[in-house]
C-alpha cells in the first residue's frame, strides 16, 4: 500500500461509512488507497456491520498508515458520517460509499482544479451510475467553472432542480463534492439522525448556502453502484419524522417552491401512502375508482405504484413492465414482457419515472406504437406544483398559507 505524504498538497479527509457491504468493500477501499494523490486521511467508519465488512477494513488499516478505523454501534448513515467528521483534519472532506469506487487519479485532478481556482469552498463534479449491464453519467445542469455564490446567480435558494420534474440542477449527493471541512462540519452537525432517506440533500444545500464559492466540473470520476434490492425491501416507507426533519432542515435554505417539489419527490418514493390527498391515485385527477391501470417503469417509483395499484380495492392492475424487464426478472420481479403494454386493455398507462424528460421520450415511443395520447399519464413540474403538501408535514400557519 502507499503510505507517503506530499505535504505541498492540501490534505483531503476521505470518510467511508461502511455497513454490510463486504462483497464490494475491497474494490472501494483499494480505489482510495491507490490514488495518485497520496496526501489523504482515510477514515473507515464501520457502523455495526454484521458481515465481513469490519474484517476487510481492518486488513487495509494494518497495511496503510493513513487509515483511521472506527467501529461503532449501528446508528445509520448520518451517525456514521458524524463519527468520521470528529477525527477529520483535512482542508476538504470527501465521502465515498462502501459499495462504490473512484478513478485512481480522482483526488489528484480535483485538487489541481481547486488550486487553480484558489481553493473554493465546494468542488462539485459528476458521477457514473453503474448498473449491472450499462452505465449512465449524471452531472450538474449548469455551466462549469468557478461561481461566486453571492454574486453570480448560483443561489442555494434555487439550486435544487430545473423547471423539469425531477431534474437536478446541483446533484444532491455528498459523494460528488469536495467540501471545506469547516462548512461541512457545521452543517452536517445540524442534520437529524432521524433522516434515513434524503439525508444528502439535508446536508448539501445548507452547505451551498453557507459557502462563498463553488467550482463546477463536468468530470465523472465517481462510480455509484446501482444495486437491485428485493421489491419488498425497496418498497418500505419511511416514518413521518424522516420527512418532517427534512422539511425543517431545508425550509429556510431553498425556495418554498423547490422545497415542495423535493418533498413530493421523496414522498412519492418513500412515503406514498402518507400523502393522503383524497385522490384515487395521486396526483392524477383523471383516475377514478374502478380504473384499470398499466404501470410502466420498474425503478423506485414504478415499484411503489405497482404495489399500490395491486393492493388498492378501487383500482385494477392491467400489467407492469419496463424496457429493461429481463434484468428485473433476474432479480425475482414479477414483471411482464415489454410488448405487453401494447397488447392488453387498460384505461391509462402511467409512466412511473421521476424524470420528466425521460417520461416525454417514453410517451413518444408509446404514441408511435399506437397508444392514444389521452391514455398516457406521467408526473410533470406543473402537475406537482398544483398539489398541496400533507397537513402533517406543513407545520406552521405561515407555511399553510403558502400552500
């Protein structure tokens, strides 16, 4: 292992929260320890793993003096990140999830760019979503280069998303940022450990608001592993506190308009039954009791709608498919052939994908194949903007009036 230090480069503290990722962990840690920029403090935080994860961490710690190994009782991702922050001493903090990996020159290239721009408070870049059989690049949707947050029009108030649902303007992930230690420490400390879904956004947007400068790079060195879990596990909803804590954390950070869009985004994925809108199938007013529905899409929202329609006594399920249906079948999903969307009868096909741009492309394909346009429904920014947040989430008279 590499153990040398190049003191002329600012130290980067790399925090790796670890929980039951033993199958992938060696590749992750090796990609960090083998970086061409060796001036790293590597903090491995085992959050009470019950598999071989801690043994893998200990093996690396025994051979690389840069590694600090922490073992704690299971407390969740936010808790593990905070524990790592307690010992972090670098100029910048970087997070790497234990089942992901990074290019071997990532930190060398990032710190070089940071130095050329007088070490901004945040260095933002992209990542590659690594699926089993394909990869997709994800980047920030605004111009590259150095931004003065107070004067260049890059405000945390409108940094979350574009005018398309749901398309990130600045990616909410912590793993594709270098953040000044002082800023991150201050803002991460305010993130409730009750948040187990949406915890990155609850930290990154307050960091942007607290920062003076941000360097945006159209660079994709981080590899974000996409794993297909069981449909039962992935469909589990979070409790009310998760959403309330995000609301409290972000209500004074981003605009209320964007906050509402984001909260509906996470509610659709992890709190669908808690929306309690009174509609037969939120947020589609067209759908009435007795409607027959075909669900298109097997990602997070697709699984939610499939389960909901299947179990709803006032709805009928005509079918469920995805262009990548064969991959989902390999993971025990009870999903239909792709062509079934063109051969069975239904009242509406819902494109259950939380990205308006992708939905438009799918809609064009379905129309081209002969499905009437009036039968095709999907989520748009304007549709969500008409919806009111649940009363249990809107916690003050002022916020109720804004609704």
